[in-house]
C-alpha cells in the first residue's frame, strides 16, 4: 500500500505579518515510507460524505494575495481624492474604455476585456483571520485573531467534495506551492468537517527552482514503478484471505480508492502535469522567473490536466509601512503572472472553462498613514496603509464570466461601497454558478445538521 509521510519543510521561506505569526508551511508530504496516513486511506474516506456531483468541466484558479492587498493602489485609484488618500501611482487607461488600472499594471491593461473587477466588495472586518475566513468560506462564525481555528470548509474543498465522483488522473484540488491563510496550513482552504480528503494537495517547494519536484509524486530511492506494482499485486493476494469473512462490498471500495492513490504516483498524466520543466523558456519568462510567476504557470498546467480547483499563494501583503517599496517589487510580478495567465488560457482555448479569481483577506485603509505605526512619523519607514474590510476588490474572469466589467463603485475617498455592494457570499455564488455547482447547496456539519454553504446564494448577475 502507498503511504504518505510527514517531512520537515523548514527550508521554505517564512513571512511574518503584523500579528507576529509566521507564515510557514510546516508540513511536506512524500510518497511511500511507513507512517500513519496513506493516500489510499484518505481517498477511501470520500465515501463518507454525501454530495451532489457537478457535470461541469469548468475549473478555478484562485490567486490568493495573503496579507491584504490595497484596492486604492491596484484597481480603484482615486486620482481626485486628497493626496493622503489617492496614493502614490497614477491610473492608466486600459483596453476597455473607463476601466483604469494602476500604472504598475501595464500588462494587465492590455487584457481587461478578459476579466472584470468588483470594486464594491466588503465584509467589514480588519482582522486577518476573520477576513480570511470570510473570504475563503463566506462565514463569520466568531473566527478572529483570538479564535482563529477554521470552522467551515473552504471553497476549493467544497468543489472537490461536489466533484468526488469524477474520474481523474490528477488531484482535484491542488495548492501551489502551499495552502496557507494567515499562516494556518491548510487553514481556511481546508476540508474541515468534510474530512481531510478534501484538503488541497500541496506541491510545496519552489516551481522556479531548476530542481523543483513534487515530493508526493516522486518515488523514494530504491522504489521503482515495477516494485510498486509487485507490492500492489501482493496486497491483492492477502486481500483474498480477508474477503472470505467480508461480503458487504467494503473491500471493493478500498480497492477502488487504493487504485486512485496508485494512479497518482504511477500514472503518466499526473507526473507530466506537475513537470513544469516541459514548458518552453519563452512562456516561463513571460509569466516571470520568480516563485509567483512559475506557480501561476503550474496552476495552468494543472487545470489543463483536469484539476478542478487550484490555489496559488502570493504572500507578503501586510504593508503598514514602506508600501511604495513593497508594491514596486510585488505589483510587477502580479502584473506579469495575471496578464500571462489570461493570454495563455485564451490562446490554448481554456479561457471559457477556467475561472480566474484574484483577492486577499481584506484591503488597506484608503488614507495613507505616517509610517510611524504608533511612534513618531516615519520611524518605521515610509508611509503605508493599515487594515480595512469596508471596501475591497476581487478580480474575476474566464469560465463564463463576462470580461471588461466594473462592478460597483466606492465613495470619493474609497472608504465604502457607493453602489452595488457585494459580499464574499456573492463572489462564491458566482464561482459556483460558473462551475455548475448549486449555490443553494447544504452540507452536513459535525452534528449531522444540514448547513447552507452560502447564506446568500445570489451570484453577481452582471458577470454571467
């Protein structure tokens, strides 16, 4: 039987936010070895959860800006606001008249016909944990920095559970390179009471490194595919003994789940999908030869191979000070990755079957601070922006979503929605609609009670 073992992942880069929590992925999974949890065991548990199966072939790529990206510096500039509000950079015109973006996004400006931006998103909290929980699950449920344990499955986990019946040779739900929401792994991306079988499959590592490989799919030293086949055959012989005392069909189900685990490791499609080295140098350069760019390219490879939901982690957005230096480094990377993804999906005929979603747990204060963080002005560095959940953005495109749209607006200083207010539940309902998943879906909680996935299942109709 194939087994997964825990492996130290301390070499991964760690990011710290204002709450002092280290954003470190502390678990890395590998194949074979002897430990407590088998991939076959995980897959078997799928039989325990009721669901309705979606027949849609639409996938979703969620690019998660962990730490809180500011709307005023990306997609909702206010050039006529007072100087302390309007920020540092100017808006530029894009391919779509009236759809302005920051001057640090010149590449995305050429593709605004392929995506839309919700400018009136809000959930009202400036707490990292509460905001992440609301954005990834839509639920409040008392989650905060003081009580930060997730209490509801993330959107990707629900998609994976709803599509559990689909045959595939790649994991249905993948996180590149990790699944971390405000330092919690898999945090609010996880399956929670649906079960660990709906947690995302994490690649770990850095797809930009020449020696990048997904440990989950790499056979340990001395273990070959032929040897695994021999072990699988031997297990089958032992199972014949057990079948003489069990006739309920359980063993047939176990065989099915173990076969899926076996196929992930020995199947050519999965190994090909995760092998980013097969991409031409030109396309890799276009996405950006950095962790974010290559993670986004890998996400495209995975949805192309059949993954239903892929998250891409872009962490390090907690800019209470030195916002200018931070954004002049980070925004060009986002620009290259997002623009290249939309162009690439379009050229490959995948744009109609792939939703792209870009957001973080909250936004930043419309008014710039003095760089003191409670001390003398500029004592912590140049000015930045603090936490803000009353006006945010979410970029959505592909998968049936109309491009070139601006949904809602904010007040003159960007402090709150002015019209067409949208909440996280409406964002999720829109994605579910595109993926053929019923937004009025109920799932069973720990107590066996049916619980609505969305309190308000109304999608953003203008986008559909």
